[in-house]
C-alpha cells in the first residue's frame, strides 16, 4: 500500500511539474511592456494612410503616361513588323523575278 501511495504521489508531482512548465511557457509567450514599446517605436517608421493615398495620386498620372506610351510603342512595333514583313516579301518577289530574267537572258544567249 505504501508503494501505491508513493506511485500516486510521484504521479501527482509529475502532473504538477508538467502543469507548472506549461504555465511558465504560457506566461513567457505574452507580450511585455518592452515589446509594446519597441512596436510603438517602429510605428514611427511606417507611412500614414493619408500620406500613402497622396503618394498614389501623385504617381497615378505618370503611371498612366507610361501605360499610354507603352500602348503607342506596341502599336508602332506591330506596324514596323508588318512593314518589314511586306518589304521582305517584295524583296523576295523581286529577287525571284530577277532570277527569272537572268535565266531567260542566259537561255536566249545560249539557245537562240
């Protein structure tokens, strides 16, 4: 009976120690005054919503300008690609005609 009582006492001690450790972990996970003070100091580094909105309004026109310039550039780029394609097509057609003309000339010289 004494050993059962000792076992029971050890179990109670273990549970109390475990509970104390869990309580200590919980207590150390709370925010402390120095934590709050550091956080408050960091708020001085952040931007206010009003300042951020003002910044957005100042930047928006220049972003819109860049967007319009990009659209114009894209349109001109597509036009330039089409002109180069057409020029290449005409040049290839002219080269084929030139080759045919040269071939006709050589045939005429040799066989006629």
